[in-house]
């Protein structure tokens, strides 16, 4: 991996759906119930009762070797899907794939890719396009949280913006032809209730860097992308929605970081699965959910001029040809 300023290090944790609020929530944030009062989250058994079956379907979950992504991948496999497991850790990824295969009825394969490199994202997309003849669901879940010091990707972009947003922007557009050929298909962007407006004079936080702001801006960028892409696509063919899955889930990152978990990975998976498979969301696109509830994101998400600026910058940085 190339080095520019401070490079992506092994200390940086690539997460499967970070559950940290990292600041004031926006939208219809709901209070966390005491553990004793929480209901048991629904899982694949609920969707089976609802008549959902994914046999013959192919799904890709980025960041699915741990945490939220791992549980979502498991549930999709349990519904019969072929799951493309993604991550950077070969051993963990192959272990997740084997577990899905052993449990059945679905199948799985692991593909390693580093989302901290746009070349890595392009190579990953090429591999998926060469290997699979369909893609029914794409869940953009992998995320990075920078440390106290500003870190950059292999391409020199601020790390959280690069991994959480730019990588998924590029991956989604590269895989869009396969999704459209598999219609009806769905795209799910795992965002956060923690959102901070993007300062277009300092998108990469080269001045006054703050890791919380970096994370929150990258997550708002995902929601802005969701709204624009939904307007571009025919919802009868491909829908795209975003969500905050759950607050401070009991992931290794939260626990090892000394934080008190406020929810479980299973709760986050329930919300993510709703967007991925619920019959109630057929043809509904461009939405943001806080958990299971449709909500409003930060006001900048609904600013057409801000979205246009972000979109133009994203095409420029990723090298993609502009879409109309």
C-alpha cells in the first residue's frame, strides 16, 4: 500500500457496521430500553414465516467477517442466499463462509479486498463481475474509524471518508450493471444516526481534524449518495435505502474501546435485514431509517446543491465517468 502523509495502519480498525453514535443524534432517534425490557430482535425465522426465501439469490455484504456484517451474512445464508463474504482478514472470512455453508441452506464464498485503496475496490469489483452472473442485494456495511491523529487511505484521502463513503460509492457504481441485470435488486447503505454537515472547503479535514467529525461526515455522505442514486435508478428495478442500525452495538470495537454497549448486533441485523428483504419495501427507495423506523437525516442530506457538490467530487476522486 502506498504511503501519503499518515497512511492506513494496522491500528485502524475496519468495522462491520460501527454502532457508535459519536455525537448528537439527528432524526427520530429512539431511547434505548433497559436490557430487561428489550424484546428479542427478529431474525431469519421471522422472514421465513413472512414467506421470504433467497434460494438462487446472490448477496454481497461488505465488512462481513465480524460484528453486524457477520450476523447479517449469517441470516441471509439461512434464508438460502449465496453470500459473498468480504473483509481483509482471510482466516476470519473463510471461517464465516464455512459457517454459512455448514448451517445451510445457503452457500458462501469469501473475497478479500482492502477498501482503503480505490485500486483495491476496482479489483474487487472486477472479481465479482467476472465470478458471478447475478447480484440481488448489495449491503455496503464495512466502515473505518480513524484514531486521534488524522489518517489517510492509499490514495491520500481522509480515511473515514475514503472507506465509509468513497469506496462504497465506487463499488456500487461498478456493480450496478450486475444489480440491474438481476432486477428487482436492492442496495442497503449502513450509515449512522451520528451525522455532521460536510464542509466543502475542507472535505478531507486537513484543518481542525476531529475523528468524530470525520466519521459523522462520512456517514452523512452515504445518506446523500442514497438519495441521489435512488433518484437516478428505476425503483422497479433497483432500490437503495440507508439506515442507522442500532446504537453502540456489542461489537468487539465497542467493548474493547471501553464503551458500554447500548444494543446488540442482533438488533442492528434486524433493522438491516428489513431493508434487505422486507416485502413492505418493494419499490420504495431513497429512504433513511433509524433502526426499524423511517426517519429524517441531517438537513444537509436534503440540500440538492450540497448533494450535487458531493456527487461531482465523488466522480472526480473515484475516476468514474459522470452519470447524467
